[in-house]
C-alpha cells in the first residue's frame, strides 16, 4: 500500500465510450502525475499537476483530458479512444514540483483495454 | 523523451546469485532513482542516490552512480525468487519530473 489509490483497476471500453480514471492520494502531496505504460515501451509522462495547476502536457492527444479538483484527487477523462491507447495508466504523487531528492509514490494502475 | 536506458533488458539468474543492472542517461541530474514493478502493478521506490553521492546501500541493494560516465548500477545480492520483477531507473533533473528508462526484467529461478 503506497497511499495512492487508483480506480478502477481494470477497464474495457469501446472506442465511442466515455470513461474516467480516478486517482486519490492520502500522503499530503501537492504534485500528481499521469503516466502511460505500453508494452515494450518506457513509461511516458502524460500530465503533471502542481498545487492543482497543470504544469505539463506532454503532447498528449485531446481524447485524454485530465482534471485535478484538489491536491488529493486526479482524474483522467477518456473519450473516443483508439485501440493503441490500450495500456497501463499509472498515477503518481510527490511532495511538490521543484523539491529535489524526493521520491514518487505510484498507484497500482488501471489496465485499460480499448476494443 | 527517454532519459535512462537500462541494460540488460532481461536477466535470468538462480536464487542466491547476484543481479546487476545498469542504467545510462544523457543529461545532468539532481538524483537518480531505482524503482521496482511487479507484473502489471504500480512502481515501488527502492532507492535514491544524489548527484554528489557515488554509492548507496539499502539492505541487499547497492547502487552506484558515476556522473562522469552518466551511468548507474543496481546490484541485488543473494537474490530470491521474490525479487522477480522489472526494475527501472529514473532521473530527476528538474525537481521531481522523473524520466524513466525501459526497464530490466529480472527473473530469479528457485
């Protein structure tokens, strides 16, 4: 248990569906991240939030829409996805951006399959 | 962009043997971190080594860092079957904007 909880753990959705991934952390952190992990590829940083403000959008397609209503919660809204978007989506948190020499805490991930 | 690259991509050893994984990176860093991932699960932080440190130990883990060569190694001594997992290095060069490598898949056979 890392203190970062992701739901759901598994999700199968059609290309025309709309779904959301949820991440919650109970660590008092102020930075939260979405990563995408595809088979045989390095982890790809998608979005970064620091004190609820988005600071990084790593050229992610608009069919992925993040939302950070407060420092403890992070969502990833999905719509009209493609089969190549199937992957493990990982949420992480850390104290805050700019604080060096601290680690990131990861959730267990959501395994997304787009059919 | 990928900062760290692990070598080898896959490693298979017998229980009790030592496992060594290497990581190379391209730009200057504040620190380098190693994470472990069991199949299909989240990543778990193992150890952090700062740019001004050369070696660090944590239990059966030993990490070295050579900033002149932009490389790091992770040594797991006296491996156990439970050490079977993927291991990733991550570099921090901008205060927690971690960039991960492709990982080393370690299999420890009982």
